[in-house]
C-alpha cells in the first residue's frame, strides 16, 4: 500500500465518501459507509441471519420479500418507540397542528446555539406535551440502562427520527437546528449511562490506542512531512498547540454536538498553523498529516470511546455531511492511520521502524542536530539583523548628536555675542559718569 519516498498519509476526497455512492461521508468505523447506509446494512444482515435460521415448521424463505420485511421491521421499531415513549398511538404528524401557533413560531425564531431559549420554549405551555414525552423517554432509557449499547443507540436514533416528525412543516435547516438542541438535552442526561458502556469493549480499546500513541512518541514532524513555520517567520513555540488543546477538550464535553465542535475547532487551528507554515493554501494531505501529528502529541483521553459515543448517539446529519462530518471523517482516518502505522508510511525501512519501536534507535540525535543547525542559523540571522539595526541606529544617533552639537554651539555663540554687547554697554555707561538727571536735585539744593 505504501511506497518509499512517498507521502504515507494520502487521502483523496473520493475516499472520504460513502462506499455506497450515496454522496455522504463514510467512516472507517462503519467500514467506509455513512451512518444511514451502515445501519440499513447492519439491520438487513441481522434480518438475513434470522431468515436463514433453521426452522422445520415452515418452508424456505422467499428472498424476494426481503426488502419488504426490512422496511416493515424498521417501521415496527419506530412505532414501538412512539408507543412506549410518546404515549399512545397518535401520529406526530396528526399532533403537529398543536404546534402551529406561538410555540412553532418560537421554535422557528431560535438562534443557532441558543440552548437556554430552547429549554424555555420546551417548558412553555404549548410544548408541555413534547416536554412530558421527552421526560418519559429519558426516564425509560435510564431505567433500562443495562440494555446493550447498540440497542440503546437504536432507541435514541429512533427517538430523534420520531421527534423530528413533529416539525415537518419547517425547513430542513430549522429542523436540524432544533434537533441539535434536543440531542444536547437528551445526551447530556444520558451520558453517564451510555458512555463507555459495560456491554462493549470501548475501555480496552481506549487503553490499547493510548499505548499505541505513546509508543509512537518518537515520530517527528519531519517523518510525517508536517509543514512547520520557517525560522525566518518569527514564530516561537509549537503552532499546533491550540489544536492539541482543543482535541484534549473533547473528553470534557457530554453532548455529541459539543464534542464535534471541539473537533472542528481543532481542525480549524490546524489549518491556521498550516497557513503560517506554508506560503500557499494547505491541501488535504497536509491537513491529515497535521491531524495525525496533533493526535500523537496530544494522546487525547478516551479517544476511541468519544468517537464511538458520537457515532452511536450523534445526529446523522452532523456526521454524514457538512463541515463537522468532513472533520470527523478525517479524524477517524487519522486514528486508523495511527493504528496501522508502519515503516513505509514514514519513509523508513521495516528494520528502522522496528528499531524505533523497540527503543533501539532514536531519531533524536539527527533530529537534534538538525534542530541545533536550524536554531544556530536562525540565531546568526537574528544577530545579523540586530547588528544591521544597531549600525543603522548608531548612524542615526551620530547624526542626531552632530546636529544637536551644532545647534548648541550656535546657541552658545549667539548667547556669548549678546552677553558681550550687554557687557560693553554697561562698561560704557560706567566710564561716562552719572547721568544729568541724577545731578539735577543736588544743584537745586545748593541754591
């Protein structure tokens, strides 16, 4: 798959899309399918296995009705959610007329990310029935928190679909915005019950991934071909540090949408760092290399569990399309690359890669020499620039000092000339004696 002297991290845009050619983003966790195609494929596989189960009491299955059975099973599951969690068999479309008044207008006026206003509208009188059904769903999910995590995921996704049907009169963008608020409300409360569930092996995979990333701490940015700012750019420190901080923050969030926001923030910081490093816009390969570097530097806590949590309980439109879907797909590809990282991926021979993994070799010596050389060159360049600036400053200061001395000398000469004139006038007055005005009174006294 990999070849020497070639960038190991290479991913075309076509490879990010669903294998079913539906136009949405795929994911390695879904074997290259999008969430919708993956769920349909998983359910059809389960139904296929049930139909192939031996049964002596009936004739062999007619596979021409397989698609019809799959759709019937899906409709049955959604109807079950409606009956259990929505109270009664009333269709949401029939009840949507109750929301056509002030409540529906209030939902339409919601601003993106204004979660407090959403809670205020949900608790209002016109939305009382929606709130009670949402509360019933949450209480039931908490009561049955011992269900397998995949079953819980199916129930939550069916709840999303049933709840969205209440707003069929709104635009798709408005419905998605409302569902993002509902996802945050539901998953913030269910997080402690479904995250890293006992029915799955997420915790073991988290530890394995952390050990894998820790064992690759010797990988340098040069091996990944991650562009770094030129020493002349004047950038100090690691420009990817904000991205590292953002990806670590994912574990602190509880709602899938908030975790995706942290992932998007991390990716934006990567593009900003690449913009500083490159004189031209970053391409997809540079971005993926930068994302791999950030993951190796950050080693985010419970990364596998967080990704699975988003996959299982996040809104489908957030993962299948848009900016968040693109970034999350790249994150999944970066994790898959780290798990399969080998020598040719880093332009290393298998022997060299094995030596690094066993700590028999260390890239730090050559890397440090390069770093010292670059630092020395940068220091010399900085000293040269400082010397030129100092020379220019000294020349300017010398000119200013010469001008100042000439000015002071001129002022001193002028002052000396004025003082000589005043002294000469005083001397002439003393030599001529007293003035006639001063002798007048004495003459009058004599008379």
